[in-house]
C-alpha cells in the first residue's frame, strides 16, 4: 500500500512537528504510569508484608469438633493452604521443659505445638524429628541458653482419678533455635507424631509406638483442632469462606487488616480512574485538533495525491498512521522515562519497604495495556481527521493553485 508509506515519510520529513507531538504525549503518559505504579507497588508491598507474617494468614477453629484425618488431607491438597496440622486437644497445650543434667537445672513451661514440613513458623528450617524439638529464642534463653545439638528434657504429668500421678520424662535434642522474628514468645515445636502421642498418653491411653503404658481399650484417637495457614492474604479470604460454608466456626483475626488494604486499593483505583479519564479526554481533544490542523495544512497535497490516483481509503490512512506512530513513540519515551523515575523512587524509599518490596512497580502486562489504551486513544482521535480527508476532492489542489 502506498498510503501508509507516504504517511510515514511525511512524519519523518516534518520532524519538529513529530517530536512536539511525541514529547507532549510522553509528558501526559509519564505521570499516569508513575501514579499507577505507586498504587500497584504500595498495595502489592503491603500485601507482601502481611503475607510474610504467618500470624496474618492463620485461621483459628473456634469450636470443639471431631475431625476426620481425610478432612485434613483435603486441606493439604488445597493450593490455597500453605500448612495445616491437626491436634487432639481443643486448646493449645503447655508443656514443662528442663535442661538435661543432674542437680538444679533451668526449668520453664511453654506452649508446645505439632509441626511438620512447610510449617511457616520454622522459617525455612527443617521440621523436628521424633526425638527432637525446635525452640523459640526466649525459651532457649530460659533453659540456660541452649543451642542446636544440646539436650533437654520434656516432663508431662497425668493424674488419674485414683492412684498416684504418673510422670513422663522424655529426653529431646534441640534441632533448631528459631529467629525471634518468627516467634517471639516462649514456645516449642515437636514432631506431629510425637505431639499426638503425648496428647494420647495424657488422655490415659497407651502409645505403643513410643512404649508408653496406658489404656488399651481401643479408644480412637480423635483430632479436635488444627493449626492452619493460608498461602497468602488473597487466598485467606476464600479459604475462610469455604470453611465457614462447610459448617465450621472459624476466624482469621488479621483478615480485617487485609480488607482495609483492599478498601485503600479501591479508593486509589477510583482516584486513578478520575485522573486518567480526564487526562485521556484532554489528550484526545488535543491530538484530534492537531491532526485536523495538519489535514487542513496539507489539504492541497492530499488533493493532488487523490488526483494522481491514490484511493480515498489510503488517503484517509494519513492521519490514522501518523496518530498511531505518535502513540507508539510517545509510549516508548514515557516507558523509558518511567524506568528512571521508578528506580529513583524505589531507591529513595528502600529503607521503608520490606525486603523485595517496591514502592513503584509495573509489570510487563501493565505496560502492554498502557500501549493498547494509548493506541486506542490515538485511533479515536484520528477519526475526525480521517473523515475530513475523505471529504477532500481530487480537484481541490488545482483550484488552490
């Protein structure tokens, strides 16, 4: 086609006019890119920061139930679930620990929970084995500053209705001492099988796997609670709703914080739509007027092209091709400038962000969407100029001469 090639050559010939349009478009697009990147980056960083703390993603069971092991297996298969472990006790258990040794040794009571692979409280450390325990820093300090590899002892007492109390003394090896950021309070993580055995033994049942005596009447081991973490904050809301629809009384104490972040995102989105909409309207009017003026200025040339046999359809492409060319170049310049501004913003705000967070963030899809919208805007702005070109008669250039 001859028309598009002539249009591009005309753009290259009138370089001053082309650069003026390109810079004007980039000056409009750049603030919009920065504004949207701040909205997306700040919200994404806030959600990332919330998701990084496992306590924000935890779902608590608020009722005493009997859970079938297959129910927990179904939760583990759910991609929205990061970690789940069942427990026989409806409430968290407190166990007594002491430093292994003779004489007077440090002792402390602490919350003990079952753990396993993928437990977010482990902070990437391997889960404890059946004869191991993972301690929080505060509990390790209370036990004399024990470290990985040291030996401690777990003491568990059960008191039957008749007879003397029975004491279970279980030696354990400290597998890991957690970072304070993972769990600041006194606490211990035990192997899931070991924790279940302790709970079963405390209910006066025998635990053959560990050689602990007790009832052997076949009383079933029933799970009555769980410790559950969603994969991230967006998954938390849907997972909580599904559990509630399944008849469970569950709660996520930190979900309200995430809902407030979403409300902020909606408010910022509305502000961006108002700003972008008004800017787009002004840009379309300005570009349309510029293209119209260009058609009037080159009316004689376009008429002579028609006279030499150029079809009306190809002549109409003159303002359309030029508008799309300005859109692509203006978008490219705005993206390059955005890269510089974004890097400066993230550098200036790096101390206030979580590791890996960005205050200004746009993905490749965002930039492609901006290109698509810019092209659509340019196409709409060129429609009036194209209509004006279609009304130019082949003989108008001769009359003007």
